[in-house]
C-alpha cells in the first residue's frame, strides 16, 4: 500500500504540556465506550465512565492550517517544505 494511501498528517498545536502528555509511562487502561487502549494516564472521567479523549469529546491537540503557520514566518507552505528538501519536520 502506498504511504499516501495509508498515512495522513496535519499541523497541530498541543493543548497540554509535553510533561502532561507523557505523564506516567507504562500506565494502561481501556476506554469504557470504544475499547481503545489509553496510555500514560490520559483517560477522562465522564459520568463515572473511563473514556479516551476522543470519546470524551476532548483532544490533546488542535489541528492548524499549515498556511497560517508558515505565513507568520513570511513564507508559503511550498517555500517552507521546499527549503526542507520536500521533507516535513518530525517535531
């Protein structure tokens, strides 16, 4: 399967600190609604149910528009990605 059919990416901004995101490695529980494994104490409690962020209607990130990010730096997305040799930074 081609990478572009399998993978997707988006520019995001974290809503929490990296320390809060990592929390306590190794802690694992299961979402009471969808069954997804929740790691590192990221579960949310709603009406007595342990939920993943998605089922709780929450998220640790906000998707951003790539054009708005690079325009703040004074370049277009094409210029930004072109300057990186066509590669998007991992972090």
